[in-house]
């Protein structure tokens, strides 16, 4: 095969690989990453809510003990 034909197929392969990457692989990775961040965010929010509830309970217990 001629060297220019090999180079043409090489560049065509690069274009095809880039097309597959941007059309299929990158959106899938972004969906997975978005799902992971969503799960982490929900865990963080519920952990913060539990932390605030525990702090509130501790504060109420301190106030009740101080009054007695």
C-alpha cells in the first residue's frame, strides 16, 4: 500500500475513534459521574440533617439538666 493511503486510513481511524469517544463513551462516563455525585450529595445532606438533629438533642438535654 502507498504511504499516503496508510496515512489516510490512520487519520480516518483517529476521526472514527474521536467520534466514538464523544458520541458514546463520554456521555456514558458523564452519566455515571452525575449519578455518583447525586448519591454522594444525598448522603452528605442526610448526614448533615442527622448531625443537626443530634446537636439539637444534646442542646436540649443540656438545658434540661441545667434547670434541674
